[in-house]
């Protein structure tokens, strides 16, 4: 709707004195000393005072253009405040978003609804529930983490709560409640504590105690946990129709990392057979419960702690999830490859399985012993290579300086006279030898013929 002006009219602006101003509906008109007029904005928008110079009258600026500019500022502020799709007028608080979030997850068949509901109701909503969902900031998240840690919560516990909040925000973006994530959620650094697991002797003692207690469901729960590595929620929600004992698999439709077929041992398959054959007509669950709305047990912790104490174990360290840790750890220590362990345990990533590979170095040492045994037969025929000791080289003697060969001095009296045998006659080279060496073999042959004829002529002349 167009604004109605009574002060900021053309007649009043035209007759306005120098240095005077008119202010109406957040628009201010100033008459400058040079006679020009100036339009500016001075309005409260979202609790903030906004000052803007729009333009001069000499540049063609009018009051109508100043109105359009003011409305644009208000629209941008509203969009920045809501961050919602067009058409939405009200911001949604975290408390309202949490209620709708749980409702829609239930309709879609979401996982861990009970844990998500508990974390939202007990911690997230009491601290952040009044904040608009789109106005959550990283500062709000950091304050939440500090308050939770100050109350004694562990970093791992706080991270699970932050995971629920992060999932809620992601779903809000997916469901078009938000156009983007309003804040970045950084998780706390968790201590990589040693995973607690039971030895074979401790597992046997716990099963024996459960058997002697006369509680069939406790014994059944422990046996499934130790021989399948299934989670508590997966065990308690087993349907009879999902057990194929001939193939020795249990189908888990709502596993944490997605539906999977859980392999089981032959002993467990034999133990489960009477539970299937002797089930009451219409029985749906392996752990039925008439008091649970879901129709099956959801908790089994009370009796479990009593049996742990009776078996001589620490109830603070040995919890229901310890059965899963025990099964996975023994699989790794038995030498099963990690991808197969992941297939059995149902972990989403192989990185999670790697944690169990460092729990005990005994199986690693046993693996090295196997390597030594396997390689021993091949290496016995090879003499061990020992480094040779370097032999001491004799020091090089300095070379004697050779003296020039000079004839030994002899006395003149003892000097022997030379004999013809001791003489070396050096005859001068003939002409033919010199010519042959300088001119080649043809010249030497020609000279030889000429020399022969010359000698014959000289002999004939002497006869005459």
C-alpha cells in the first residue's frame, strides 16, 4: 500500500528554507545552502537505525524513488532475517522444528527415533528451543557445548546430541524449511579409549551364570550378541519370520547402516530352532513383550547388570554393547580379513572396523610367528649372510728412487782392450735402401736395373 504523506509534499519541499529538513515515514528531505535538495533514509529496520543518502534533487531524485529505495532495504532485511522460501511469513523456532522433525521421521520410517526424541527433549530444546531455527549461529552451538561439558557430559555424548541437531537442520533444508544451513556445527574431539571386550574365559563364565539364573531371554540375548556382533536394538527387534535357520542368516530391515542379512553360527542356529518351532500362534517377535507399545522388548539392562556382577565382572565396564565389541575383536584376532568383519558386524565404513585391529597385539605376534614358520623351511638352505670383516691391507712401501745407470769406474790398469768381437760396425745405408724408403718399390726396382747395367758396362770397358 502506498504511503500517504502530509509533510513531505512537493509544495512544502519547494518552499523549504535553506538548512531546514522535512522527515516523514523514514524519508528525510534537506534543503542545502546552495539551494539544492537532498533525499536520505533515516529509519528503524529490524531494530537497527539505518542511515542512507539516496540522492540530490538536481540529479533527478524524487520522493517516489526514495520510497522505492526504502522498501527495497526493508525487503532485503526481511529476507536476510528469515532465510525462508517466498510466501513464508513466520520463523520457526527450534522447539517447533523438533516436533515436526520427529513427526515426519516417524512417517518416513526414520531410525533411532527414541534416542533422537530423548536428546532433543532433555538437552537441545531446553537450551536452544526458543531460538529461531534460521537464526542459529555458531556461537549458539559453542555455548551449548560448553554448558553440556560443564555439567559433566562427555565429549562423545555431546557429539551424539550435535549429530541429532545437524540431522534436523539437514532435513529442514531438504523439506524446504530452510534455504541453507544457518550455522556450522563442529564436533568435539573424542578420546580414543581402549575398547572393552571379554576373553573366551570371561564370555564362558557370563553365559554359564546366565544359564544358571534361569532367565531364558538373558541367555538368548547374550548368546546372540557374542556370536553375531549384533547391536542391542537389532537383537531385541528380531522377527521370527526374518530368521532363516537353514541358511543361518537373520534379516535386519532397519540396521544402522542399512538393511542387511546377518550370518549366524551353527550352534546359534541350533539353539534358536526351538524358539521358532515352539512359538505361540501369532507370535511375531523373538523377544515379545505385552507391556511395550512396539510389541517387543526395548530394554534388558536391569537383569544384565546383575548377571555381570554375579559372574565376577565389572558392571561399569561390561555393558550390553560389550558383547558386540567382544565378537568383533575375536573375529579380528582370529585372522579374519577386515572387509569380511565389516560384512558380519554391519559397520558402515572400514575405518570403524580398524579400531578393533589394535586392541591386542597377541594375534599380530602370532601372525609374525606364522610368517617365520612358513619362511623357515625356505631359508634353512640358505646360509646366513654375515658381513665380512675387512682384511687389513699391508701398508704400501714407498718406492725407491731409481738411480741413473752409469758405468762403474774402472782403473786404467785393469781396463781391457777392445776386441773385434766387441766392435759394433754401423754401415751406411745404400742408395737403394734410401730410395725405396722415400719413393716406393717401383723406383727402387728401376734403380736396381740401372745399377746392374752400369756395372756390366764398366766390366766390359776394363776388358778392352
